[in-house]
C-alpha cells in the first residue's frame, strides 16, 4: 500500500488529504490525456450537437436564456 511507503501522508489533516487526492487525480488526468465521460452525458451532447446541426438558427442569446431562467420558466 502507498501509505506504507509514504508515512507522512498519514500525518496530513483530512482537508490536506482531500487536496492531495484532488491534485493526484488532476496530475494523472493531465499525464493520461484521457478524460472519462459518462456515456449518458456523451449521448446527450451528441443529440444536442445533431439538433444544432439540423437547425443552427434555433439559438437563444445569453440574455434570453437568463430571462427564461430568472422568470421561472426554465431553460
């Protein structure tokens, strides 16, 4: 186990351990070059991209989106 080879990690506060874990994951992702994306998210993005390709004029300005969100109508 890594904690046996790096005993100083055991001495870190819980907050510092979480920060270390985040930094290690970020570092691994950067080195790996591969980001894992949930299949459901990819399907949603693919559908939205296809819908945009089919009708690129069907867009809203940022102001229109804000107005709908803040008026309670949702996006």
